[in-house]
C-alpha cells in the first residue's frame, strides 16, 4: 500500500492528514504552530510540530510513525516555503515532497476543481486564485507589519488603537476598552498595549481576542462595527484584486472563504455582499479544509 501525506502548517497550529492509494483518508493529527523556521528555536518548533502531527495521524490510521514511507507529501506553510523544504526532507521519508504556501492548499480543498479564489482570514490574511489555464495570482499576505489587513491580529490591533484613543481623550467612546482590559488583566489601555510586546502575548494569542470585537459589534458598539466592516471590505478587495489578474469581467468565478475571522457573521455577510456585487462571482463555503487540500495536492502531483 502506498501512503500520501498532506499538512497544513500555520501560525495557530499544524494539521496532518494521511491517505492511501485508493483515495481514502486514514488518519488525522494535530500539533502546535510551525510557521517560523529561521531561528534555531523556530526550526525546533517546526520539527516538533510536524513530527507530532504526523505521529498522531499515524496513530489514528494504525500505522507505525517510525517506519512509514510516503509516496508523496504536500505541505502548505504559512510564512512561505523557502526555508522549510530542506528541514522537512530531513525528518520525513518521502519520494515526492512538495512545499508550498497555505493559500495554495486552502484553494485546493475549497473548490471541487482546485480553481477559483480563496480568501483566508485567520491570524493574518491573503487571497489566492488559480484559473482553468493553470495561472495563479495572489494579493496580500505580507505579514503583520506591512499587511494582513482584515486578519484577526489586525482587527485586535485596530481595537487596541481605539481603546488608546478613547483613554487619551481624542477617540470615540467604546466598550472595547473595558473588554480588552478584562481579557488581558490590564489596568489601562497603555498597559494592555505593552503586554502585546512581551513573549506572553505573541501574535497568535493576541489574535484570539478578535471574538471580543465581534461580540461588541453584535451588541451595537459603533467602533467595533466599523472595525469589522473595514476588515470585510479589505478582504473583499483582496479577492477582487486576484480576480482582476486572472479573469475577465463577467467570467464565472467561485470565491471561497476560510479562517476564524469569517466566524463573525458581520464580516462574512459584508464580505459575501461585496464580492457578489461583481457579475459572475459566487461566494461559497470551502468544500474541504486546507489539510485535506494538501492531501489532494499530494495525490494530484503523484498522478492520481
């Protein structure tokens, strides 16, 4: 029996899925984040997350993690694949190893054909598309300093800015300040911001505060509503930018969405409304998750 591996390695966690030569999924495993590999500790984190997630998938599948050899494996990595292929090749036994970015595997799983556009809004954000000719394009995904508009970290950052402005007397009154202070155990917004610069509050943990902004918006907080509306608009613009690169106006295109930010009904409804303003666009929920998309890519690249 030949075995195949798909892995979604991101800022919040790592998911591995093992399949066989008959197209059946045998097991799934999860572990911690593995998106950074530049520093020594980053490489150790990557190796630990991949090894643990694959071992968990093997355990569920009834396979020996120490002995398994994969016919093909595809990894979709947040933060880019360039510095990870050699590391992954050294810790896995695999004939065909493909290392790409998380947007590619998300799209592979999102639509039946692997064509269309995927807009990802998790901790960060990116839009990626591929057309019937095999051409691909992206927009966004430039990291938390220069990009990631509409992602959870950016939403929290905007909320913290609003809390600071309110505290200093030059911003609108908002319940976001009290919600953030309570969640972070801070005396004031200044202290909350300083916590975000410590090792106790890395970006992925800060991003977990995004549901607070959604809850405030649902409760009618005007500042929170505006933050989420802006996030949805930015995400729709990313999708539109990809569409303009790959399709002509009026062409039929599926736009899928994925990531924790879209759990906000406010964000999702505005995103859907904005994307479907263009003729030919249909906004859809993903058919499968990114890890299964990575497995599909492994199968496809092995000729299945």
